[in-house]
């Protein structure tokens, strides 16, 4: 496969998963189909999607730029053949772990450093009652910082073996869908019971209370670092 073909497929993946996020958000905001699954009871602010749109679009543009330059940069290290299933799963899980460790510590630091919290991270926390696409409502600098963890994961793999293009796409797609999921404010059947993965309530509570549950994917980091937060241990 040529680099142009890889870029086109990468962008199709990015845009289709975000289009799913847009449609999912509109259904959540404009209809009552998912109301019975909602975690919070507060109504959504009127016109919120339209208010958020400029920053969603800016961050999509940044994601596009990072996606294109990422494929260019990593192109010599990609294995574009069909991978062994265990190599594929191993590489995707490995990037998820590295990405989540990075996210955990950067996210926690942004809460402890009051300057960063006020100037940067507070933008994302305008969403007290999140809906799926709110994962894109982030200060552009924070958005760019988030990509660093993923990149470290890819580089660590490349130091040992070629990076499967299918692992690159698989991670990007699953990470995007996971972000849409944890901002959905919905406790959906089946999805709430995936083992090891942080349930929606964790990040939802983080948005509602601005405290604890700093991991995005794996709850274990909050357990180890004793930053797990739930309604029972709440002091607020
Ligand atoms: Zn936060
Ligand atoms: Zn969030």
C-alpha cells in the first residue's frame, strides 16, 4: 500500500467514527430514546451542540493534521501485510496501556496545577453533563498533548518490531469509540460490563465533581494511585 492510500483509509476511519459521534450525540440530545439509560438527571443546555461546534471542528482539523503527519512519519515502520491475530491484539492493547498511563498522569497534573486547570483543562470541564461528542470539546493544547501518549506507544513497539498498520487503525478506531462512549452519560446494557475497562460512570462522575477518576480506559490506575472516586467516598 502507498502512503497516500494509508492516509486516505486513516482519514476515512477518523471521519466515520466522528460522524458516528455526531449522530449519536444528536440522538441523545434531541430524542428521548436513551433517556432511561442516563446517569445524570440534569437536562442538557439548549443549543449546546451549536455552541460547541467551532471547537469540535478545530480539534477535528488538528486530528486530521496529526493523522496525516503520523502516517507519513511512521510509514517506513509499518507492516502493511495481514498480521498474526495475537500480534495485532498485543500491539493494540500495548498502545492502550501506554496511552492510558500517559493520559492518567497528564490529566491528574492538569487538575493539581491550578494554572493549567484554569487556563486549559477547565474548557473540557465546562461539560458537567457530558454527551458523546464532548470528548472533542478540549483546549487544542490539551488535545495535542493527548496524542503524545499514543505516539510513545507506537515508538516503543517500533523499537522492537514493525508496527502493524491494522494495529494503528484498530487502536485509533477503538480509542475514538471509547472516548465517545465514556462521555455518553449513558449506562448501556452489555457495554457497562466490559471487564477491566472503566465504566462510563467513572468519567461521568469526574465531569460532575471535578475530582478523581483520572484514567480514561483502565480503572486500575486510579485504584493503584488511590484516586478512585465514587459517590460513596465523596466528601463533596
Ligand atoms: Zn479532568
Ligand atoms: Zn472528559
